[in-house]
């Protein structure tokens, strides 16, 4: 998969983000606080590692028999009176949703959080056909009013400060100018969105887990917005990627215990809603979307990324995400998990994303389904470089390094030069690394010289 | 759309993926331990839910009378505890907007996360009841507790209900600068009346 569009560069965008050091520090601290909450609540579950292992194995099993479970789920869901639709890509998904709405004459859609519909650019498609789309998760509503995509998959408006939310609400919801009290702003949003819930003629939700055994699905929220929409509107459309399946209801026990603890440090979300059959008189639809997932499934090195339950623990722990913000990434899912999903969609366009990592492995350590995120980042770097999408400077640097390694005299001279002139690198800020910190001082001798001297002194 | 279904299933089947076995969850069930009222109420405190101990339904009725304004609209699905509106006469769930307090019977509570299972039978004719009311009261027998979500799903077995929710405390959000605000779209307060 390649694209004619130029790849937007993470490093350059991050540089822009870091122009405001106070704000960058605030962003870093805010997310680190969420990571600490996660640690505290996970530590209260002694069998935490056992849970992660079980979750990983259930997901791997499901992915290895995905066609079987898709068929089982569909048969059960249809028997339950749910209409099941299949979409190969984002465009087909959007057509299906629009078709459902048009058949009912629905023009006011309330949506709860669904990263899939972001992926498919559903809102723009529906709006172009005269459907009003209201995102009802508070964070999503804030960024929707601000005409921006979410910068984080769990906390969509995490990049904004209270005062900025106040400005957005003042402009769009008519709250008093300068209002920056979170309680008052949330209350204003509650009143505003309550009106939309009462007017909506259709509701769309995401899906956290779909259960093959029962044909039902589970939606998790803290605000209650998915339930407000789905139970009031005459039509409920639930959109899900085909990787959201789990085999049995008992497996929910494992995932529900992990999801909110990993995401926000809560023991569970406030609402864990289990939809099995539509309410009498209501229509319920499920749209199953592939959009590149079957391609990812066919790549043995990368298929485990499909186990992701979208908790964003890897975002909150990532030193690069915390210090560069969601908008520095070229894909709508930012952070470490986005950086291993995006190259499957378009390797050229998102070429810089797998490089937006220190490979420290913290993402892998917190992942509740044990995806080897940093290992996959490294593998994507290799693929992207082999396909010729690596940044020019990196290509030149790699060639120079290879040349130096192949010529010992050059390697030795280069080493001597660096030991002598390293302070100059710090002084002139020649390397991006040295913009914010100094390189450590160089050792007085090379390893080779040390080794020779050591052997000399040890000889009898 | 059947062509899309066939195309997706074909693509999924063609992925080279040797079957991985399912894990045995017995060991996770084994470490779950026994439920305790102390653990459950401690979690309710943690998640911002209020809890009140009572002996029987009489105490629940008295609590509602004492704590909900007399003029407020109360909808109850707890048998023996009548509200001020009759849910069966309301055909349109939108009419529930403005309800002050909903009183619903919980099937069982989960100690590790403070969630209470509410199924379709507990919600009455309108699933939206516990979400749309300004305040929520859950009546729960103290004997009906499980320790973990593993025990919770073991108790639910096959889905017996067309809809059900694990509800853990009042609706909340921290979407504005990570400031915790209670009362997002759902109930602004959640009180669990523990009877027995």
C-alpha cells in the first residue's frame, strides 16, 4: 500500500509541539498521572499478569479462528433479531450506515465514541448527505465543535486546557465568556446534549466486545452517553472492526477486569452495557468492517496488533507521545499502537510513525493483551526502510555508518574525533537530541585501546 | 452485501494462522476468593457511590421518603416500593426525561469494582430508566455479592436478558483537563441500599 501523498513527519510536528515547553510539560504530566493511576489499580489485582496472559491467549485464539467466530456471531445475532452488515472498506461502511438512516428517514444521529467511524470518516460522509451528526462523548463533542479529530483515543480532548474548552463552549454553546470551571462546563454540555438525545432519530455506538457465543455485544462508557442514545432512538447502529470478537461470554470477565484499569485506572467503567436483542419496536444493526484488518491478519509479524482493545495505556506511558501530543502523528490513532497499525494502512504516508519511539518497551510492558508493540515498531522500521520510505537524512546516515563499519581505519579515526570534539556537538546543538539535553562526556580512550591495555597488563 | 461477507470471510480464511488453543480460566476463578460486604462497600466509596445499610424493604421505603423531595418524580421497578409515576402507562421513553429518582432492584453486586447487575426485568418497560433519571437508587440484598467479574459472568451463565448493564456508581467524566466531574449524561448520584 503506497500513497502519492507526502508523508507527514512526526519529528517535525513534534518540534512544533515543543515550541511551548510549559504546555508540553503540562501534557506530559497529565498523561503520566493517568499512567500512575493505572499502576495503582493494577497493583491491587494480584493475578494481574495471569489476566494479561489469559487475555492475550483468548485474542490469539480468536484471531486464529476468526472466520469461524464471525460466522457464529452473525448467525446468533441474526437469530436475536439484529441485522448484520458487512463492509470491506470505509466507503462501504459509510454507505451502509447512510442507507440504514435514509430508509428510516433519520436526519439526526447521536454518536457515542467509535474510533472506527473516525477511521472511515463517517461524519463527513453523513453531513454531506444532510444528516446532522452529534458526537456525545464530552471529549469528542469538544473536539467536534473545535473541528479537530481526537488527539487521544480514550481522552479525545486531552490536549486542551480548561480555558480553551471554555472558549469553545462560549462560541458554540453560549456559555459565559471566560468560564473555565470543569463542573460548570460539563453541566453546560449535559444540558446541550440532553436536548440532542431527546431529538435524535438514530443512535450509533462503537463496540468494545462482540461475543460469538451469544450474538450480543458490549459497550463501555463512563458518561452513559451510549445508553442514552441507544435506548431512546428508534434505530441503534453498532459499528465494529472484525477483530472485536471474543468467543464466549465468560471471556468478558477477563477483558472487563483489564480494560478500565488499563485505560483510566478505574476498577471498571461506570456503564458496561450488554446488548443482546433490540427492544420491541426498535431496529438494531451491526456493521462488521474489514478495512485492511484481513491484510494485517495475513502478516505474521504484525497480526497481534489486532488484539488491541483500545485502552490507550501505551499512549499514556509513551515518553514520545507524552512529549509530542496526538496531532504530531499522521494517523488518527496516535501513540505506539497507532504507529504499528498505520503502516498497514499506508506505509509511505505514515513512514515516520514507527520511528516516533525510543523502543524503551514501556508500551509492551503495560499492554493488557500483551502485544509486542516495540518489537513490531522495530520490524516496521525495517520494512519501511527496505521499501525506500525512510527519511533521506536517515538513509545517508545509515550509509555513512555502514561505510565506517566496513573500514576500520575510518572507524578508529571517527572514534578519536568524536572523543575529542564531543563537547562541540553539545555547544552547537548539532543533533536533535542536544536541543533539550547534553550528551554525556566521552570516555578518555576507546574500547579497543582499553582492551589492548588490559590484555597487556594481565600477561604473565 | 452478501458478496462483501464472502470476500471478507475468504480473506480472513486465507491468512496463514495455525490455531492457537483457548486458555483455561479455572485458575483465575480459583484466585477470586470469597465476596465480602466490607470489600463491596469500600469499592463503592472509591467510585463515588453512596451506600446505606437497611434491614428490609421498609427501611428502603423510609429512606426514599426521607431523602427524595415529596414533589419529585420517582419511578420505581422495585416491587413493594411504589413511585410517584406509573411506568406501565408511559409508552414513550422520552417522557422519562425529568424524572428525579429511579429506584431499581439489583440482581447482585461485584466487590472488586462496585458494579451492580441490572437486567431487563429490573429496568421495567424502558431500558433508558437508570440512565435518564437525575438520581439513581439501587436496592440490593446484602447476600447477593460476588468477588470478581469471573464469578459475575459464571452467575449470568447464558444471556438470560435481552439487555443488561453492570452499573458502577454515578455517571462521570474527566474529559476536561482530567478534572473528575460527577453527572455527565447519566445519573448525578448513585445510592445502593443494602438490605438484610
